[in-house]
C-alpha cells in the first residue's frame, strides 16, 4: 500500500474540516493547461518538422508556425470553452428536469432515492431516515438526484477561464519550436542547425509539462515527463517523415 506523505495529509481538527467543506473542492485548470501546452508544442513542432523534412526555407517555417499558433490555438480554446460550457448547461438542464419530476411524481422520485441508498448498503429504519432527510429539503433532494442518478458534479465550471488557460498554454508552448528560426531571422546564421535545437527545446518543454502534471497528481514526475516527451517525439517523427515523402512533390 502506498505510504501517505505529509503533503497529502489534511488538518483534521473540527474547525479545519468545517472550513474546508464550506470552501468546496475548488476548480483546478490543470487539464486545460496540459491540454493546450501539449497540443501547442505538438502541432507547431509538426509544422516545423514537416516543412524541414520537405526542405523548404526557414521563412516558410516561421509563417506557417505563427499561423498555426494563433489559428489552431484560438480554435482549441473556443472548442474547450464550448465543451466546458455544454457541461454546465447539461447540469442546469438536469436540475430543471429533476425539479419537474419532483413536482409531478414526488412518490416516484422518493422511491428512486430509496433504491439509490439501498444499493449503498442502507436498509430498514436507517434507510427510511436517510430518505426522509434527503427529501425533506428540495435543493438537497435535487442535488442528490443530480449526483447519484446522473453522476454529475455540482461544482460550477468557468468555461471562459478554461478556454483562456488553454489558449495561453498553447501560445507559450507552441512558440518554443519557433525560437531558433526566429533568432536566425533576427540575426542570420546565429544558429547553425535551428531544426535540431528546435527539437531539443520542444522535447524539454514536453518533459517539463509532463513532470509538472506528475507532481500535481502525486505520481512519478520523471515517468510522466518521459511519457509526454515520447508522445511529442512520435508526432515530430511522423510529420518529418511526411515532409520527406512529399518533399519532391513540393519541389
């Protein structure tokens, strides 16, 4: 069994527990950041690798890379925003539906609560007391149905913030593969092999994002970093291979 670390421990005094429960679970945007950062680096490196494999000029890499960063980054942010917003809309629609069910058939809804908690191990008088407490207050009743019948979280989600985090992460991470080419554009010949440096920088970025994710979810940071770097490396190899195959066609 894994050993519990000090970092994983909570203050279990009654006051601390009350404060923690009152504050709620909070919203973490790690998924949105990792989603944007990995995709930003993968797609930009794929553009760089494809153009480099095709033997095209560095100026083409810069133009296509920047176009990808802003266009694809915006597209991803909007997609994440709409998807997250849809989750919130579904939560609201389920709440309205359950309130209607309680109005039309309260006995049937009460029986649903009874069977839900019977499956959790409650029985007899204890089960009836639980059902009575839950169904005695309308909001508590609806909350229970939303969580137990539909498996939805009651926590609200800020769709705008989710989309913004994805966009910023995409811009930051997606810019990294272009740095060597931008430096050579600023001062010609500054970097002898910009493509190799671009790959090195991006692999480090993949590893850093994966390691950060691993640390946050309390898993092996180096294993998580290597896993992310391997995914990015495969994408780069595929794109470079396509560029080589189509290089003659472009020429």
